[in-house]
C-alpha cells in the first residue's frame, strides 16, 4: 500500500532482459534504507527489491507488468518516481494507492499557468476506467487531484514543489505515463457494469 507521495527520484543505471523479464537497476538516495524483499513503487508500479549494491538496487518486472506500464520504455539515465510502502500508522498525505497500474496514458498538453503547470492526459476509455472532477488519480505514482474530467482525458495542476521533486519536469507532449485510478471509483464502476449486465 502506498500514498502517492514521491520520496525520491531514482536514476536508471542498468537494464537487463532475461527471457520475458526485465531487471531494472536504480541509483537512489533511499537505497541505504532498503532491504531485500521490500516493496518500492517505481512510476507507480509496485516492485520487489531483489539485490542491493552500495547506492544501487535492482528490481524485476515481469512481462505482464511491462505490457501494462511504461517500464518497458525505460532507458539508462531516465528518472523514475520512487515511494516505499507506507508504514501502519503513518499519515495518509496522498490517497490510497495500491501500486497496481491500470493502464497508460499519453501527455497531450502542457500549459504554464501563473507559477504552476496544467498537464492534460488522454487514455483508452474502452477499459472502463473513469475519473471524476476533484477525484484522485495517480500519475507515475504521484497522487493528484483531477481537473477537467472527461470520458477519455483529464488534467492535473502541478505546483512547483511537485514539478521539481518528481519526473513531471521531464514530461513532453507524447510522453507515456502510468495511471492508477482511484480504488473506490474502480469498485463503483465495476458494480455499475455488473448491474447493467444483470
């Protein structure tokens, strides 16, 4: 379980394919605090630490994860948003995030707005994921509030702190991002779809 509050920006230092798996090595300021078998969200994807070497650690992504997320597009030198799993009793500063990416989206527009930035993303609505105005959304692991919610797109407003302390500052038009929709909204959407079938 995560909160969507990014702790650090890691740098990809190595990528190794092994059959359908991808071993991802990351250099991070939080590496010294990690341990083997610990869960860390990478751009919102929950992965298990399998090796630690000085300031770098390695996680492994399987084929299903690579097919459903933007991890398959990583290159050495890329930045990834990192968050360790929350501790029981910690404040929930973001919202409930599972670390299970629902689908990807594409950055369609970036607009500077008096000291902040408005990012607009489009996604495939045929997968029945939804956003609501002022609801929660996770973009590359970052807990955000939806503005301008539409059937297949939404926008988020990014303050300078978030822009500087996440990989939002690397986004361009066409950038692919990971989305995790609000877990409560997913259950409601599923119940509605089941009721329509019955």
